[in-house]
């Protein structure tokens, strides 16, 4: 009986001790578990060799299929004192193509070399690399230790059946929730909550495990895994670490020809500009950036084919059309397929009250976008779907084909069999003899033989006449060129 009482007392004392910890105490314990403050402050640079599988969430064969992985291996050096970073990796993508990528950030700008061809790095990507380095566990915990005012306590959480103590570190773009294994004191999980155009509130958990001694008593994690709302998005294994490597300055050099064109690091995306390019009377391609939409004018409405990327792009297009056609609303949006870069703007369309047409196999996926919890960045749909549960705009499922409108504005939607994805739709405007497709063919200087052959099969099976193909990516191709590419 005394033993039972003693155990209970010890447990209570332990709980009281944990409750008495300040957030900085929790961080300090994590620093001590990694080797101590002095040892971590002595790290001026890190060289890391690793291999990584990055799962292409949102690019699956169907919404319910497992994601395929892009596999990479290589070496990265983070120069903490100089604020510089360089990585050289070999990347094998899901199609089997192998590329050698070298990326450098220094002085607030960046460069990417693809198979030896250098180009300025996108300012948003530069900011992402900078944030990643600041979130290396040694850098992150030292920054948190030095900024106790940025720390606040979080309720304890259980991860993988183990209790963890939580601390919130709130420092602008580096804001993150930190969870430390109560037994070891080591940082195990970094958690962020951000807005996602498809998932709504996206909870990102980054796991740091398999901690090993890298010399001088310093422990670093040799495995890192990242999950989006519970789905594995990235798995990485470190194979070698060198602390304070001797790295020549030339490794971080960015040639003047690249630096002169590079934009400075900026996590804020630039404003979205959409331009209407007329393809025929009453028919436009909404261009701007990498993704495009088709706009068809009908008697009482406009029909949009494709709402890609995210809310900003769809809102920009809706605003552009509202200004151009003040008395003719957008009455329908057609989604070509479920891939996230082509479905990311659907939530904004639904929030604006615009119904969506999609292929039958993607209907549940689109309904999921409409019903997604969205507290980080609430929209009109989130407010309408609050306690009152007002019905969302209609979502129409197309199995094989659908005719929309009549006359010169008639638009026909066809299911397009393709190896790219199941549930693909193509849009055909008979009056203009124009076919609009996304991903299957992206018109450019050369036309992909496989995608061209798939379009030729569609046109012959449907008995339609096509003179041009407009892409959701790329440009516009003459049909004769598509036929030649399909039969090289």
C-alpha cells in the first residue's frame, strides 16, 4: 500500500513540476537534450547528405489514389553566419526523368541551375528556403531561447502514444508550434496551420526522429517526415552530417548576369493579373502566369472552363469579367480534373455562388472542397456553411458529355480518356472549332506525341471538327500540327 502511495505522490510531484515549467524552460530542456546551448551556438554551418521522397499530393490518378513520389538525393550546406545556402541534388520525377538541380541563396536572392542551365530563383522560393534553414532544429531552438517574449505555453499533446509538452513560438513567418518528447526532452513535432485552397485549414506536422550524435555531443535528427492533414507529403533520411565544414565562398557565388535579374526574397505572392485574349467572337482565353482558363459568352451568362491555382486567381478572373461584362454574370465553372493546381480556385467560385461542373468521379472531391473547414482564412462559403448549414452552390456531375447553351456560344463538355489522370474533361466550342484541354497537351514549340494521340482519338470518336487546340498551359496549336505530332 505504501508503494502505491509513493508512486502516486511521485506522479503528482512530476506533474506539478511540469506544470511549473515556463515555455522557455521547455525550450531550454530541448536545447540541453541536443547537446547544450554552448555546443549549439558553436555550429556555424552544417553539411547534410540525404535522400528524400516527396509525394505529389493533389496529382494522383484519382482523388482517392495514393500519391506518387519524386525521389531525390544529394547534399546541402547551410552557412549560418553568412546567411547562405546551397544544395546539389539529383531528382527523379514521377515520369522517370532525371534532372540535376543546384540551388543557391545568398544576400536575399537566389539562383537555380537545372542540368547546368542557371536562372534566377522565384522570390517566394527564396523566402521558402530561408524559412527552412531558420527551422533547422538547432537554429529554431536557439532563436526561441533568445526570444522568450515570443513563447507561450500550449496544452500537452500525445503523439504516437507518447506525451509531449507544447510551446508556441510566434515570430512572423517563423511562427510554429513546437512539441517536445516529455521523456527525452527532444523536439519531435513542428506544427503549423495555414490556409490551403483545396484542404481549407491545412495542418502541417513535421516530425524529427532518429536523433544521433554528430560529434561533440550534439544530437541531430536523421529522419524527417512531413504530413498534410495526416497524409505523408515528404519523407527524408539523412545519411551524413558534417558540422562546420570548410566550404569555399565560390560555392555560394551567384553570377552577376543572374543576380542582376533576380528579385529579392519575398514570401508575399505578387498580385494576380488576368488578361482576356480573344480567340474568336464571344470566346477568350484568360491568361496570366502558368495556368489559363477558357471564357465562353452565352445569351444570359458567361461560362468559365477551369478555375486553377487558388482563390486569388479566381477572384482576379471574376473581377476582370465583372468589369468587362457588368450585366452578364459568370453562371458556371467547368473543372477539367481534380489535380489541385487545376481545382484550387473552385472554392472561391463556390463562395461567389457560381455552380461547378465536374466529371462524375471527381464530384465527391469537389464537394469536399466546398465543405472543408476554413477557419484560418474564412470566406463567404464558410460563413454560409456555419451553424445554419446553408446549402452550397450546385455541383453537377458529368459522366460522358454535356451540352451547355446554344448558338454560337454552345459549349460541349466531353470526357477525355487519358493516361494523365482519370476523370478528365475537355471543352469544345463548335462555332469556333476550338478544343480546350489542360495537361494532356500544353501547346508549345513541340507537341507531346502521347497527348496529341489522345486528342486525335477523342476527336475521331466524337466525330467533331477541330481547327485549334487551346491549352490550360502553354499556347494555342493548329490541329494539323497536333495530328502530325500524334503520328510522327
